[in-house]
C-alpha cells in the first residue's frame, strides 16, 4: 500500500464483511460492533440468497493490528454463529 502512495501511518477507512443466511444474525454482529465505533455501511441480500453486512471504521491499522482484527472477527462470527467473516477492504 505504501508503494502505491497510501499514507498508512494515518487513518484510512477500513471495511469488514460478514455473510449469513440470516439478516437477524448479522444484526447481532453489528450490535456487538457499534459501541466500538463501527458504522453499518450496508446489509443486503445477494442473488445467492445470502445476506452481507458491511461495517466500517476510520482508523490507523498496522499490519499486526489488522491481523489481530481479522482473528477477532473470525471469533465474533463463530460466537454469533454466522457462516462467514469474509475479510476486509480499505479506502483512503
């Protein structure tokens, strides 16, 4: 990212994705996250019948912090009994 001239030492908008058949379960995931500063970007149903929850937070994440976040979100998906934590994306 640094090679592409992204300022990784300052805040970026990090987006995280969760997937399940149940929109209610995804609401439970968001309830766990909203008090930690996450915003719900969208929750929609795809052509495959699965719901996707996208949340975001503007912050500075080191590679180590991002790795820990991914581990924590995998644990959260398991705790909330949803099918999948589907990873992240980032915007400037």
